[in-house]
C-alpha cells in the first residue's frame, strides 16, 4: 500500500522545547475489518512511536542521522496487528542531531537548541476495499513527555513525577516535505545485550559498575526509591590509575542518565540518544547495588556480518575483537570518530582509512551508500568536501586524506561489492573533487587546513600533532591516488572527459623534482613518506628502494612504527608487498608502545585513538583528546584478511568474481583463518602448521574462479574446499 507521508504536515512544539521530548498523539476509532495498516513516520530529530501502549517496530534512533537540511529518511511499519477499535498513537520526538553545530553550541550554550518536529501518515486498508489515511495535522495533540531532557551529548533525564500541563493542539509548521526519502541503509537496531559483570566500590567510595566491554548504545536499569529520589548514571570508558571512575575525556559531553522516581519500583531503558561507555558511575543507590539490575544494549546500523578472523594467538584474536567492537560502536547511520565525547561526528578521514576493513567485517554497502549521499549533499559548490559529514560543524576548507574519502570510499565499495551503482551515484562528486584539487593546486597543497599524518609519533608529543612528514608532500601524493581513482572510475562507467592521468603524472614529476635529491632518493625520511610513496605509486619502479628505507627506519625505531592516521593503514602492505613480510608481522606482534597490541596490556576492549591513551604508568595521555573507542587504527584488520590470510580481490574482477588466495604464513603463528561472506558466497582461507608442514584449506563458492599462490607456486582452485599440504 502506498503511504501518504508527503501529504502530512510537520508538527513542531509551539514554544521552544529546550531539549525536552514532546509527545504528539492522536486518538482514532476503527469500525470495520482491517486487512492491512501501516505507519509511515519521520522526524527532524529522533522519534519513537507507540500504538496502544506498544512500541511500533524494532528500529532505534529513527529516522536515522542524515544531512537533514537536504534529506530526511522515513520508515514504514506494519501496524495491522497493533490496531484495535479505539486507538491511541504517540510519536515521541527529541531534537537529536537536528541542525546541530556541536562546536558552536558547546562553546556557546546560549544558542537556541534544535527544535524537533515530526511527520506521519497511517494508511489503512479495510476488508470492504475502502481505505483510510490519517495524517499528522492540527487535529493531533501535543504535550511534554516525561523524558524532560534528551541530548546527543548530555544524555537523557526521565522524570516519573512529572505531570504534563494540559495538552494543546499541535501546530503544523512550514518545512519542506520533498526532503523525505524512504530508509536507505539498514536501520539502526538494538543488537547485543550485555549484562553488567562487576560492581566496584572505588577507592573514592563511589558506586561503579563494569560491563566488561566498551561499546555504544542504550542503558537499562531498575531502581526503587521514594518519590523525588534522583538516580544518576554517568558514563566512562576506563578507570583511572587508582581504580577510580574517570570520564574527563568526554570533555563537554555530560553523557548522563537521570531518573527521578515517583516512589514506584521502575525499570527504565534509554531510547532517544546513544552513549559510549563501559563503566557507569551510580549516584542514588547508596551502595545498594545489584548488578543484575543493569544491562547495556549495543545499538548500531543493522549491517550483515560478513568477516571473521581467528588465530592461535590470543592477542591477535583480542585485537580483532576490538576492531569489531570499534565498528559496532561507531557505525550508527554515520561513521563517527568516537561515540562518547563531544564529537560523535562523521569524520571523513577516519571513515576513509577504515572503510576497507569495515567492508570485509560487515556488508557496509547500504551504510556507506547512505553516508555518501550525505557527502554529496554537503559538498561545497567548488567541490571541496567538509571534514565531517553531515557537516554539523559547518567547516568548508578541505583536508587531504579526509576529503579524499569521497573518492576512496566509492572505489573501495565498488571493488569489494562489484556494484557500479556506487560509482554512478558518486561520480560527479568524485570528479568535482578532482577538479578542485587541480584548479586550486598550490593553494590547496599549501593550505594550513590539512591534518597531515594526524597523531603520528615522529614528532615530540604534542596535543594535536600533524606529524613529521611534509604536509605538501603527503597532500600531493594522496592527490595522485585520488586522480587515478577518478580516472579508473570514469573508465568503468565509460565516461569521457574524465581522464586525469596526465595531471597525475604531472604531479608525480613535481613530487620528484621537489622531494627527491639529485640522485633520485626521497628526501623525506619518515616512515609515512615511504609508505605513501609506495601506496600512491609515485615511482613504482623504486618501490623496492622505498621499502628498504622504510624497513631500516622501522628497525632503527626498535621495530616500532611512527606513522599516524595517513601512514598506518598502508604500513604493513608497503612492507609485505615488497619483500618484508617478516618485519610486517614483527610490527603486528609488537607489544611495546606504539603498537596495535600495546593497548591490550591496559585492558582495551575497543580500538583507541592514541596508541598510548593510557601510559605504562597508568596515567592518561591527555584528558582533552583521548578516546578509547576510535575505530580508525582498526584498519590493520584488512591486512590480516588480504595478506596474512591472503584473500585478495582483484581490480579487474570487482566483487570477488575472481580471487587470488595468497597467504603469508609466519612461524610465530601456528594457525590463522579468515573468512568473508562475499557477494558470491563464502571465501575462506586457513593455514595450520606443525613446524614441519603447513596445510592450507581454502574454500571458494561455486561461481567464483580462483587461484592459490602457495610458496610462490600457483594452483587452480575448484569450487568448494581445497586442501594443500606443503612441507616447510
Ligand atoms: C577526531 C579525529 C579526526 C580529527 C581530525 C578529531 O577530533 O576525533 O578522529 O579525524 O579530529 O584530525
């Protein structure tokens, strides 16, 4: 049945809601037999629907976060079984992300907060063939909800004692309806439920509970008290070195749930915003804490899980666990940098570096397709891509590697899922970005808006480090890669007039002129410089030399990396693709800071923003920028899938039409298995050694062609299971 949401009116509170949630409701009767009925609803903000006392549907945080100035998604729910003769429907709405400019709001709290609005149609089909449509309009009522405060950063307050004033008629507002589109990506849903595992009375005497897993989602608890008693739950990701509750790293985000009791025993679950947390500090329980009263629900876009990695090394297994939880905590309609502090923003650079790993772990096609729509909407007229999408912070000047997400992500999705649609939809954005780079040239390469090799450790410890590699060099290298991608995308789409090879070659020549010495050696002597020279094919004939210099730098640094956001994702590839596989594994197994495994020694259950978020002595790296749930460095997972396990998809056969399984065993591991549910079925690669021989077990689906490259020898693969035992 078609819905009539575009005939409905937007309803908004008649006076500023001041972060209160509003209930819009309507009573309606039904006196014939219903064959089917749907509710189609959306909001500027966040909404949930309840019909006759029951929650409608299983979607969380609807309508989903988009660049709302341009596009607002709606959801359609089957409500046939919820209807009665007399019906009461409530749409509860909170301001949510609506037109938030977090940095401006947080630095200037007197700015008006976002006002929510809601829109809906109920479409009913009767047994006698007639239909009825109920639309949001001035016959609906509105009143304040008992959720008296809801904010994406500050949390949620429920006042059970609150008696709302008399309801008033809802007032339709003039707001366009042509921004409404049906849900594009998988909706956000409640996924894993995690019970509290431990109650702690901290040295400071505070009541703290531990869920054992850092995550993002909802909080559920029971409490009982006298009328007016206040129960508070504050979020934290880690304890401090003395074992006390710590959340200074949330900065201005209060991340707190408050429940005001009406004297009755209550069970409450948050629903209008999500929290990033592992620990909760409790106030109001006065030591009477039963951990059975607390649970956490991970909430994220309901993508299909596709990728798994397991090894005989418990640290690597934990690293993979942390990568998965980093993704679960940050893929809530928008790929956010982190789910806890006063950001929760769709940072383009972070998404770009993690996109490949993310898309092997889960089927992210619809998720990124939706976000790329937001990116197209937010692209600036001259082609610049803002740092965060949705562009809540209203940034305009682009940064290299961050803005390049607009090309790298569609291309990556095309390679993994083999669907040209993603290139077709985004090609104009990609081309406009390439043209921006070319037209701005030095103005862009020399801009001070680049984040450089963000957070690299090759410069003295400073708060916001852009690293030790020349930003101009990095920007030019990454631009070469981007121009190549746009050219290849144009070829796939058979679009003329978008061949940027000449511009890419010109840039290569300029890089060689400026950044190579008279003997043609790269003058930038940093790990990231050599990694980028290889990754961006600046001078492919010299890759062996770049890799040798890179290897020397790594070894000189006691087998540790110094790379930041830009260099780290490609570091192991640069080594293993050029003859340094053993060193790549040494870096992967490294436990000293900076390394992927160091955070494990401090109990990490998700990826950290900084390699040393918690230092050796237990002190914090900083309070101001120290997220313990930042997925970006989880990008190393794709090296494990595609190099350690060797499941390589090929550019000329996108979507795994053909695979080359070319595993790279290492004597420090006895067993490694990776599997990916591809568009064409399960591909898995496993190797097991007993010290004398190694057995490879490779599975490919029926309609994939593939070869295995084992100890440099090629073998054809047949559909199904293939086993090879070779002596070591
Ligand atoms: C975010 C990053 C982001 C960066 C820009 C930070 O505040 O958390 O992950 O990419 O800013 O450099």
